[in-house]
């Protein structure tokens, strides 16, 4: 079997660390792994497949001989270094929002639009979508194929791990401070996140929405390859460590009963149906954490409109929302094209 030289950019971050683990778990055919990070983390020793690897400082010569580079070091690093990596013939799978909406850059969720990986040839960059969008489109795609989704109304309940390790620590530290009747410290979020909900993820835009909300609107249309789907979103940060939850309301052209949607979900790729409310069984962030599937439950008809469905969608934001989806894209790439 062919093996590939793989680089992970942002290798010591929450997503980068998970990318390393998922490459190991899925036995991705890695010939040589190169772990890249900022000066601050360079020199750190980590284990990969039982061997010690030293994290190197990212620079413009880092990509010589690399076949695939998984980037997760933020938009600024991607903007600067993804084109450099691509120029040296390496295919970049970029987890940032830097290139997602560019027309000639594919935006891929392997369960939904794997054929788009072919467009890596345009610029040697493939974008990994936003975490909240990925977990929403995986279960919605089979519904769209069957009944055509006209409109989506989504509210998210997003874990702090989306903002990285410093936010995980901020939530933990605030909880400890509160239990000890001490002052809380706020650095990552503008307000207390412990025991609170913040209707604010990423920056506010002119139209009153946040950038995270508009990512859900625009990326959904691009991944589903249908600009006619109307999407509106409210994205909320909640005091959860791992796992985003979403309340999703859809309106379809053709009528689907709740039973029909449950049937679709029970065979949908990458989806696990968890829906026995009579036994208090429904998807939970704490159960999704550390797991690969997108969990769906609370499926019921929206009686306020003729063709409406409500559902609750939960997935590990760092895995399916980021690292796992990126590695799955790499798997399609090597299977079909490299
Ligand atoms: O990938 O939760 O566009 O703060 C940026 C915001 C990922 C989540 C992206 C967060 C997101 C992140």
C-alpha cells in the first residue's frame, strides 16, 4: 500500500492533537509525519505511532516533500502558509474559515459531497467546513435528497473546546473560582461562561448576525450544492467542554412524517439515531464527546406548518466538527486521486 508524507500544522492545539490521534486510530498510511507549530510550541516532544516526534517551527520551507498538510492553526496562518504549501505540490486540507467560500476551493463533508474533492486540483487546497455546519449537513443531506429542504432554522449550543485549550481552561477555572467564592477571570470570552449562555460566537457583522451564524448559512448552501435552501441561525456558547448540540427546524417541499425521517436517519452514513424519549434517551454532548458519529434524536413533526420537522443534533465538535472530517477528506483524496 502506498504511504504518504503528512504534515500537521498547529500540531499542539486541540484540533491538531486530535488529528494526530485520528491518523493513528484509522491507520492512515503515513510514511513520515511532520508536526508543525509556532515558535512557542516548537521543541515539544509528542508520540506518534509509538515513536517520539519533535514539533518543529513552521516556516516557508516546511512543506518540501510533504504530500498532504492538515492545517488547524487559525485563519492568519492558513492565509500565509497554505498557498506556500500548495506551491510546493502538497495538498492542503484547511480547517480555518480562510478559503471556505472561495469559488474554486472545494468545501467538503465526505458523507455529503465527496465528489468535490476532485477540485483539489484547482489550487491544491480543500477547505474543511465549520464545526456546527458539518454536523448539521450530515443528517440533513438524505432528507434534502428525499424531500427537498426549503428552509432551516437552527440554534446551536456550542462547547468551549471550539475556541481551543485556553477556553477549556477558562470554563474550568471560572467554575473553581465560583465554588471558592473568588473573582472569576475573563480572557477568551467577554462574559462569564461558567453557568451562563452567550449568544455570541466569532465576531458580529453589519447585518446583526455573528460570523459563525453566517458561516452556517453560506457553507450549508455550498456543501449541499443548493443556493435555494434558506437558512437562519443563532449560535450560542454554553458551558460544555466537548460536543456541540443543535436544535434544528426544517421545512421541506414534500411531506415527511417523523417515522419516515427516523427511517432515513437509521441508515444515513455517519449518523446514529438516538431517539427513545419514553426512556429519557436522546443525544447528549457528554455521550458524543470522544466519538465519531453525528447523533440525532427528538425527531418530531412541527405542527405549526404543513411540512416541518424538528430535531436535535449532537456531535463531537473537535472530532467530526474538525479533525475527523479533515482526515476523512484525506482518505477520499488518497483513495481516488493521490
Ligand atoms: O472553524 O467555537 O470557523 O469559537 C471558528 C469559531 C470553529 C469554532 C470555524 C469557536 C470556527 C470556533
